[in-house]
C-alpha cells in the first residue's frame, strides 16, 4: 500500500506493507486525512520521528472487537491519542499530559491507504459519521475537539447561558475560524481579529467581525506569532482570561509579568482534546450545529508535499488529503 514518509527533509510517498490486524482493534481503509497545523510545525522543525496525519476519515475494513458499536463498512472519523484514565495526570483531568496519551498513536500514519488502530481507539476516539457530510467535513472531528477543550478550559460550559461572556479569537486561520464557530455554538458573544485582511474578510463571510471599541472577557490565541501576545494583553479586560492555543516561533518571548499581576489576568493553556471533547465534537458535526463546509482544499496523497508547501506559504486555508 501507499504511505507518506518524512525523512526530516522531504516528504515522499512510499510502498509499504498493509498493517496486519495482529491484536485487538481494527484496520481502517483511509478515505482521507486533514493536514493539521501541528503537522506543519513538525515538518518545519525537521522532526523525522513525527507521525504525520491524525485527522483521519475512513471505512472500517477489518475489525475483531465485537460489540454493537462498530462493524465492517462503517464510515468513521477518528483521532490518534487516548489517555489511560488511571495516572495522576488523568485524575487531574490533564488528559493530554498522560504518558499513555502521548505515546498512543495510529499505525503507520494518517496519510496511508490503510491504518491499524487498537481497541482503545475504538472505545474512545472513533466516531461513526453522518454520511450527509462530505469527507473533509468529517475530518474536522479532531481539530474541533481540540477547540472545544480550549473553550471548556476557559470556563464556558456547553448548553449553559454564555451570552453575557465576550470572546475574542486572535489569529483567523482554519483553527481560528473553527474556534469562532465553536464559541458561537457555546452561545458566547464572539469576535475575531487578524492582521491579514484576507482572513478577516473570510471570517466576515462566516458572520464574525471585530469591534475596536471593546475589550473582551476571554481571548483565545490561535496565531503562531509572538506579536499576538501583545494583542491579547491589549484587548483582554482587567481580570480576564487568555487561552494559549498555539505555539510561537521564539520560546524566549513571554507575557509581561507585571501586566498579569497588576491586572489579575489568568493565562490558561489548552493542548489536544480529552475523550469528552471528541464526543461533543462528533455531536456538533453530525447534527450540523457547527457547519464546516467549504473550508478545505482537496489534494491527492501523491501531492502531499505540494499541500504542505501551499499550507506553509498560506496559499490554502486548510488542506484535506484524499487517499
Ligand atoms: Zn490536528
Ligand atoms: Zn493517564
């Protein structure tokens, strides 16, 4: 079968063995896989150990876990990590810090014709998808789950009345746009900011704008630039919250200590989703309460390197790799 390989310099598509179902789990015939910002960061950092592709959509091809949840032929979307639920991190609800979470993955990688997943994936990270959705829409299961976790960590609760809370998303790439849509689904008063007029125009088309005269209760940082930290500090209310949801290029630049102290700001980080967030993500996508139509651009697996290049150079908004 075909599978993508990254040697630290370039991405190629190689022929390799189809994975065997040699333990409890399933083989997924991959229909396609979203290209994530975190894949791009790993490529930029020449991380040759990276397992690229985790926003997988596929069909269950073989399965040896027999319950009433899944069967051969089901169309599913899935994510790559699951926690152990037993360690101190898990007990503290820091699921994405769990060592099992960090070491669990799909095999060999999302940009492959077939992948092997294990029984814990089936239990925690795989969802049957509404077949009215297009594949690229189904592939938002994982990114939307990440966004939901960030919103929940900011203190907003789904189905509560959040209409008195104002939220600002800084950085309106595909994940920022998803954050806007999810905040709206949570019922918060939602605004978006970006330095690029292309991105603010696109956000406007989706119904989101910016207000110059306002400060915001919660600011979500979805931009990979140190400049966005300053923007967040300028636009958050005194006593407000900043949710860090992106890495930045330079590690040595951080938030101004005295601004945080004298203005009593809360700086919160959110990384990856918990199992509960993946569940809510599947519900919001399948019920179409969050619409992710026409966000992605399709590429073939053979053109993965081109999709990466186009994404790194902002020529596309979000790439979906059709396998
Ligand atoms: Zn992702
Ligand atoms: Zn754990």
